[in-house]
C-alpha cells in the first residue's frame, strides 16, 4: 500500500535559526514557524489562531536557513513529519517536527524580483 508523508506550510519564523553539528559532522538548523489561520465568526468579528511548528533543515539547506533567515521571515516550506522520542524524569516523551526538504523565501526586498528557492536532496538527514 502506498504512503505519503508530505507537509506544505507558509508562515513566519518565530526566532532566528540555530545551527549545530551532529556527532557525525552533519550540520542541522532548527527554528520555529508560526502558521496563522484567520476567519470571521457568526457576528462578523475576525478571529485568528496560530499554530507553532518546529522545523529542522539539514546540510546545505540548513546553511542557507542560517545565513538568510531571521525572526519574522516569511517562507513557504515543504517537508515531512518526523516524531522523535526521548526520556525525561523516567517518562517517555514525544516530539513532532517537520524535516524541511524544499524552502522558498517569500519576503521581497525592494531590489529583488524573484524568490530564492532551495531544495534539499533526500537522505541527508538522520
């Protein structure tokens, strides 16, 4: 049976990307992404809800994120869901994140006409 694990989001960074190296020497950048939803309720009042998503970008894509993105940057992100497990105080905890595979910068600088798009090759992340 075929499966699909794909996420597409447009949102703003909640903080500057933070990079580190794994014990095997691979670079990974982490950041949070705010994805907002707006609607009008029955009385016509505008409501807004924001979901915060944790994102990790590996190798060259992580380097690009570290170099060009900052808190508030608007991006289009494609990736896959990944859930990690860890132990804390004898309890097993779960942490779901997005592993970025494609990223487009949506913020336009006055001198720029096009968006910069970066794709990561599959298989670089651990």
